């Protein structure tokens, strides 16, 4: 159910009145069918959420094609031009480096980086937010960035809720209760909901839930009896808070270096069509 300023909204009116992509239409339809209430103080905040969710999906697909390697914290790798690798496996932004430039570098030169799955999810969120708000605000809000596990700047306003209503752009968690203690990195997998029944998880790739469960089940301890499963934990950024900074980051970029070729193709994820 969707409400704006306290009043229920007929989703067919939104679908008819707003120019929405296939992926955004899927989000609106899923919201309307859900038992959860998606409440917005204004239509502008809802529109911003739809745009940011679309960019979360695009960012996940982009990271999948960036060349970024999967690694445990001990084997973290980052471009030392922009980041300092910490002793615990994090990437700390160098002084006088704009966070917008450093985040973009992960997508431009992914092969220079190796991160574990939770850190990759936070990188996706930062990149999607960068594309959704003013670059000047991004650099101000996220100065002093540290990329490490689920450590994140509080201005992302991440929240984790329990729900079975998964929307494109949500970050979900596949849990592996009988994981092998010798490979604790496979005790679960964070993944971005892409729409059309597809997910992206760093270290596993893009595919349906069954693919993630099969992969995790192969990482269980000997004698395991419990299967991996998709939990009801969902993590989302603070859409309403971030909407106050809405703007086009790319339009304000001081450099003209083009993004990689995958930015120019159509990514078809199941039944959704996202123009990447």
C-alpha cells in the first residue's frame, strides 16, 4: 500500500500520470500489492525513491561488470591513488581526495580492487546516491569515507527491516546456517534485488535465488542438514532524508572521462527493463 501525505494512492494513477521505466513500474506495483505501508510526505519523495532504486539496480549491474574481485578482509585490495588500505582490511579515503572521484574509480578501474560482499553492497549504495544527489553535497556529506564491511557514513541513513516484500533496489541476505567454519565468508551472502526474480551478490554473481542457495549449500560444513535460505532482512537507504539533496551528480562532474561501455547498453533483468 502506498500513501502520500496520509492518503492512500491508487497505483494505476501513478502508472498513468508518471513517466516510469519498466523497473520503476515494477517497484510501484510491488508496493501496491504489499501488506507493508509505504508512506511518503510528498509525491517528490516517492519519485526520488523510485529514481534511487533504479540507480541501485544499475549500480549493482555496473559493479558486476567492473572487474572488481571478491576477497576476504585479509586480501582486500584498493587503488592507492585514492585509498589507504587499513590493517583490518578496510579502504580509507586519502586526504584531499573527493569521495565522489574515489567511488567512481571503483567502477572505472574495478580490477584494481578486491572487496568482500558486505563492503561491495555499501559501495553500490554510495555510487547510486552519487548519481542521485548533487555532487557537492555528496562530497560534503561523505568526506572521510571508510569502506569496511557494513561500516558506513550515517548520512546514508541505512535501516534494516524484516519483511517478505522485496523491491528492486533492496539489499537482502541469504543465510547459510550450517556454513563451514573454515570459510566463514560464506556464512551468508548480501545481494541487491534486481527485479524479475534476479539478484546480484558480489562473489556469486547475477541470478535467481536458487543459484545463491545452491552456491551457499556447497559451502556448508560436513554433515550439514540445514539448507541456506533467503531471510526476511532487508536493508534500505534513507530515501526521504537523501531526497533533500536531489540533483544530477554526473551533470556537475568536473572531468569528462566517459564511463565504461556497459553504461551504454540495455540491461534486461527478468521482466524488468533498466536502461543502464
